[in-house]
C-alpha cells in the first residue's frame, strides 16, 4: 500500500449484525497501519478490524455520529488500539471521551504509540487506558507486540457483563 492508496477509513471485512467490529485501529500513519494489520493477520485476527485515521473519525465511529450515523453506537468493538499523536482530535481527547461516556467507559483501550514521554504515559493511565505500548522500531518486535495484543484483547479478555452495558445504553452520549 502506498500513501496514495490510503483511504480515510478501512474495513477489512464488511460487518453485519453477526460480525461486529472486534478491533478499532485508530492510526494516521499508513505504514503503521500496514504493519499492524500484517501482525494481526499472522494471528488470524484481521477479519473484523475497522481502521480510522484520526481522532474525530474514531469518535464518530464509536458514538454513531457523522459519517457513522447509521452505525449503532452501542455496538462497541472488543478493543480500541489508539495512537496518541493524531490529526484533528488527539488520542488523549479520544480516550477522555471514551471514558466519559457510559456506553464506552469499560471499553478496553490499548495505546499503541511511538511516544516514550513519561508525561504521556502517566496521563494516559490517569485517563483510564488499559495498556500503554511503545511501538518497537524493529519490524519483528512490532509484529510480535501487535500479535500478542490482538490475541489477548480479542480472544482471551472477558468483556463486562452485558446487563452493565445495556443499562448504560439508555444514558445520553457525551462526546467531548
């Protein structure tokens, strides 16, 4: 994929009611998207990934607004892989909005970023991130890290009970 092939959003396989998005990848760097998808594919986890390229688009996807108005806002992915350095709305603001909304406050968020700044790490955890991963520079390390993330969050991690999420569905959405 070249930068000319880069699309605003990418879904690797169309979702239906039976095939909800399992991973929302929020990443603006096309090379990191390709590496992440390659790593997840090696684990067999690429069939239900949705990719968005900025924080505003991530919020629209999660809360069923903007171009995603027809998407059920209560149909959350199993995990969000979130870069911090994003155009339009940065990753910290996305994380704040996720944690502020009753529909998404328990949604696992894994920050996958190049920032090693202690301030970013501390603030991310203060805002409720489940994990903070610094993108390894080495291709094999990066591939292995993403593969393990996908394996854990999609296949092993248990979601909160449905009734907790259903009770929150009646609450109004707070996006920012």
